[in-house]
C-alpha cells in the first residue's frame, strides 16, 4: 500500500477520534462526580495517550515522507496544520489536563479545554479533507 493511502487511513482515524473527543468525551468531563474525577481523568489520559501518540507520530512521519516525495501545496498545508495541532496540543490542551490532574475537577478548565480543542478539531478535519480532495 502506498504512503498516501496509509496517511489517508491515519488521517481518518484521527478525524473520528478528535470529533469523539470534542463532542462527547471533553463535554462529559463536566458530568463526572468530583470525588471520582481525578482517578477517572488519570486513567483517561493514560489510555488516550496510548492511542493518540502512535497515531500522531505516524501521521507526522507519513506527512513528512509525502512532502519529501511530492512537495505539493496540499502536503505543505497538511504539514503546517500538523505543526499548529502539535503547538495547540502542548500549549493549550496539555496544560488544561495537567491542571485537572493536579487540582481535580474544575468547570472553568473543562470549558477552556472544550473551547480550545476546536482548533485541533478544525485542523484535523482540514487535514483529512485536504488529503482526499
């Protein structure tokens, strides 16, 4: 299978995952009992990290490979989106998760997590559709 096909599959997987996170998982944080929140959140972060980390690393490697083989505007666009996604993840989402883990349930932090995650949701959506159009 060609690199671009693998990239399409990874992009689709991350598209589905980010929309599940945006519409279901992050908003659901507000409904978790305050006493159970820290344990639930810790387990969630560990499990989601095991799923997301290999996918985003593979996605970046595949984008770099297709960019090297075919430096087209679409591939530059994908790469730029992924850089912004990574910056957004480490500058916005990770600090929110750290605050939630350190301080427990905080509705303001949960709201910030949901609002700022729209950046990643929009960009992963754009990456997917730019790859198939």
